[in-house]
C-alpha cells in the first residue's frame, strides 16, 4: 500500500496522541506518535507531488517549501505538519530550527488557528 493510501485510512485520535501529565510536560498530550506517522507517510514522493501541483499554480501554503529543492525541505515539511496539529493548551508547540544572520535559532510554532478568535 502506498503512502497516500495508508494515510487515507481512518486513524483514531488515541492512536496518534499519547497522553501525559502537565506536571512533566508542556501540554496534557504529546504528538510524538503523530510525528512517527508523518515520517512514515509524508515522504519525498508526497513532497514532490505537492511541488508539482504548486508549480501548476495551485495555492498550497506549503508548496514553496516543497518546491524549494532545499535538502532540509522534508524535515521542515514534517515540522510544519506537526505544528498544524499543535493546538495551544492541548498539545505542545513544535520547535523549528532556523538560521538568521548565520546563527542557529529555534522558533516555536503552533496551530495557525491560534491567532484567530476563539469566541464568536
């Protein structure tokens, strides 16, 4: 079964998120199992397919990363997908390695919806 077909199989949330105590972590759950799933299924083939669609003009917010050809593109792709599942207060943030002015830093990323209003 290829990566797309495997990723299409419904997965129970408990199979993705491990629970742990707030006393010992940043959040009540842990996305390490999701990270393993991403590394197994979101591969170079998927990244290439996204880059191809991005080159055709499709609006894919991760398309520029996929099309960059950078050697760390797949690692960044995994980090961004993990961060998109990191709902503040429920899941820990994802630290993404970046370089600025030749110095290494880490940026903390969470779900993009964190910047929108929660209450209507």
